[in-house]
C-alpha cells in the first residue's frame, strides 16, 4: 500500500495545473527482482496506455474493453492506488472468477505487484500506470465496473493540500459514471479528518445511497503492513461505502 504521509516527500509542484489529477507520479529505481518481473510479465499484465500531456495521462479517444483486456466476461473490480499490490493480489487470488484492474502511478509499486502475480500464479489482474481522473473520465467505459475500491489514499494531511485529495465532490460523478447500477464504492483511511470528509462526500453524493455512518470493515481487505502501521500508531481505521443507485 502507499506510504503514510510522514514517510513521503511533499511535492511542491501543483498536480492540478493543467489537467485535474488525483496524485503525482512517483518514480524510483527498480530492484533486480522487480526489473526481472517487469521484463518477464509486464506485457501480460500492464496495460499499454497512450499518453496525453503527461506520463500518467490518457490520450483522448483511448478506451479499454474489459472483456478484451481479460479475455472473458466477468465482474470487474477497480482498485485506485493499488500500491505494491498487497490487497489487489490477495483479492484476485481469493476470487478467480472476478477480474481486477489496479491503477497506480508509482512504478516500483507496479513492478512489485508483478513480482507477486508471478510468484503466486495469479492471472485475473491487470495494471495501468495512469492517474485515476482520466481513467475514470474516458479510459473506462461507462457502467463497466462492479466495485471501485480506494484503500488508504494519500491524505494530503496539510490543510493547504486538501484540494489534492482524491475523494471529493468533483470525483463523485466520475465514479458514478464507471460503476454499474448497484455497484459499490468502498473507501478506507486511517486519517480521521479524511474519513470525515469521505463520509460527508458520499453522504451527499448524487446517484449514491449510503447508511450515513461508518461501514463495517470490509472482510475482503487484508491487513497490510501499511494498515498495521497505522493501527500501531493508534489510528482508527475507518471504512466508508456507498451504493450506486439504479435508475
């Protein structure tokens, strides 16, 4: 999963400058094992996305066909910010009849996910090095996703950076667009003020229904090292969920 805010280096550049994005690409060198996995299986698991203005954008007119991408018709789960793939690979291994698409801009995280996929022999996963906003806006077909999962997104904990958070009123219609009627939007965070924001956003989200309170912990999410670290620091893990209403 992504690192906590204390472990991150703040980005001075504004990622909203030209096209609204949900986070800034983070590079880094691959380990020998990660590079070997990338060279071996990236062509099978990593979507070749034509770019627009930036390295994590999506060119106008490009869309994916999930059935073609996975070679079958099956339920599709989208995980935004899949990090090192712990939750993604875990979920895909336990549910081979469902397809999983992970969006992640941290290339070493994608490479580490490939290491896990190759090691565990999991096939029902695809990965895209792309920002969530253009993916939700135009890369994914409308009403093509059964679940959208956002586990521990960057909290951008400084108040002046809150505008960079992913879960905002502005992203609601984008998530609504890709979810099938009856589809579920699942969220989790260990930052209470972000959890409060998430609850407020889904509570007033047009086209969604929610209990208006915290959801039970989603059983399909494993306790990763990242989540365990938050718990060890005394943080409360909050789950929020919303259901896309049928017309």
